[in-house]
C-alpha cells in the first residue's frame, strides 16, 4: 500500500472530503484510459470515470486496506464498465482507420501508426483478454492485482494474457500480413 494513499484515505475516513481530490488527480488519467479501452467510447468513458470516482468516494469506508487503493479503484471501474456494456448491449466498434501501407520512413509517423495498429487490434479481441493485457502491459499490474480487479482466478488471468497475445499475433498475421519469427 502506498503510504501517501494510506494517509489520504485515513483523512477521508476521518471526514476530510476535500482529500479525495488528491486521489482523483492521481488516478483519473489511468482510470479513464482503462475504461476507454474497455468500452471504446470517449464520451461514455468520461462519464463512467466520473461515476467510478463517485462510487469510490461513496464507498471509501468499505476499503479495508487489504490491497492497494489502485487495485480497489480498478475493480470498481472494471465492474462499472462491464455493467455498462451489459446494460447497453454494446459491442466495441471495429476501427478501420489504419492502412498498413501508409507506414512511412518517418520515425514519429511509424510509431503513431504502430500505436494506432495496436489500438485497432486490441479492440478486435475478447474484452476479458483485452482488459487483462491492458492492466498487465499498460498499468504494470501484477497477475494477483488483475485477479482481484477482474474477479477471476489467478490461472485465468494467466490464460487470458496468453490467449490475448495469441489472438493479437493471429490478427496481425492474418489481417495485416505482419510475420513473426517462430520461437
């Protein structure tokens, strides 16, 4: 547990409602990025991020210090996003904004296109795999934290990451003709 987070949470639990702003400022970008990655809709992700922090503030007394605050917050945002997806019965839109032939020798342009390609491919895989991969690679969450956030067993987290990587490789190979060396 981050000592700084611990001190802020103690202040909140003791009635200092302004202290919660410190946590919002610290985690709002990561929570938004995570939710946006799950639902693939900027405006809805903004709303869900706000709802997530409201829900966290409302339920801060239920935080038991058994995990990092960030893990608890990601769990709230994950559940809130899953409920949103179910409630609206939405499927992620497939983005076809990238044509691999557009790659140029300009390094910045290539890096931007690679990041766009990664976004396109991630949006095409199963949302459970996508969430696990995002948390592991982008947020540097441990398997144990991902297990807590997603509410799935540790071995399922390992399986989601392994299968997600396999799906990504297959999509890059089939859709974008990117070859991988066999290991």
